[in-house]
C-alpha cells in the first residue's frame, strides 16, 4: 500500500486544539514549547484556552494549525513510526502546504512558523475589513462557477479560490462581486452558496499585495530537498527541489488551491492510503468525494 501524508489548512482550528496531545506526549509538547519560543508569544495557551475570537485571527490561526500538525506528526514518528511507513508523497491544503514541507524535511519548523505568522499578517492587511469575502458553492461544476464569476465581476474581483471537490468550489474577491457570483451560481443550478466567516478573501487576486510582501521572506528562507515529493497547491504537481517548492509557495498566496487535481494526481501515482495529520478531518471528507479508492485515516 502506498501512503500520502495530508495536512489541513485554515478552517480546522478550534479552542482546545492540541491540548490532549500535549498532555499525553512529550514529543508533541516540545513542538508547542518551541513555537512559543520562536514566536515570542504564548501560542500554546491560545490554542488550549482561546479566546476563540483571537484564535480565529489568521495571524494566529496559521501558526496554530501548523504547530498542531507538526506536533501530531512528531508524536506519530516517536510512538507509532509504523503508521508513517510507506509514505511517498506529502500534500497540504493552503496553509497545510507549509506543514507538508516541514514533515518532508524541506523547511525547518522554526522557519515555517516565522513565515506563516507573517503570511497571516500580510493576508489580513492586504484587504481592509469588510471589503473582501468568500463563499462555498455546492453542487455546481467548476466550469459553471468560473463562468458565473466572469459574469459577476463588473469591474471587481471574484474568482475560484479553492477547487475542493468536483461539486464544491470556494470563490473569493470583493464582497459585492462574491454576492453577485453566488446568486448567479444558484441561478445556474447550485444547491447552495454559503458565505464563509473568514477575515480576508484568501487565494484571490486581491492577495497580490500579500504575495509581494511575503516573497522576499520566502526567497531568503533556506529550503532543502524533501524526503518525499510535495504536491503543490498552485500547480497540482509533485515537487522535489527546494527552489521549486519556494516558488510554488510564493505563487500560492494569490492563486487558487487545486485540491481536486492534487488528489487525482496522488491516485494516478498509486496512492491508495492517506493519513490526515493535524486538527480536524476536513481533508478526509474532501478526498472521499474526489477519489473513493484512497482510504483516509486521521490523527491529531
């Protein structure tokens, strides 16, 4: 059996995340302690105790999910290494791509922490509060969602941000344009258009200022050759060289997450088993709707 390691992105956070793991595992506890030291703030306390409104701020959410995911990965490596045997690929959804690169050895945990903390800050500051929005479109083929976005733009930005499953595409952009596109998607036959409670229009062209600010930080960060190829969000392709992984993370900021294509690539490469590592089980549900032949377990 061929294994892929999957790492979740934003939307998986919750107060109490990682607490039970840290109470039972010294390996996990060491990861949270390192995060507190590197960031110079009590991230572990925020994860374990909240408050929820602070944890939901993307500048905090991103390092929190990264830390939980790496804590779970290191606990598995310490206590149940056999569960990681046979790993041939890593993949992460959005922010999870950073966790995947840490797990594969392409990026150190400390460097990833610093990068995602700034990534969150730059994303938050790229668009004033209330200007941007995101919505999940359910039950409509992606090409129809794309057409609705083009029709709804009217001089503003709205575009697919996450191709999550064949029947779930998240759109992002200016709030009014997202609302117009949502209505058009429903008119074209979508089952639902659900506004998402997010703080910024992630993975849309409105994130270009965040990409420009993050690029020099990524260019100065050391990347190594990973132990396994990482499937990059922006290209839905396997990358095994540091410069390629760095470039993909730069372009990822304001480009859509091509998750459907990424999972289908894993299936073509012979992956029949996946392990979602980190908070929640969102990716397990998505994979089930894309490739039923890949069986996903969760840990975290």
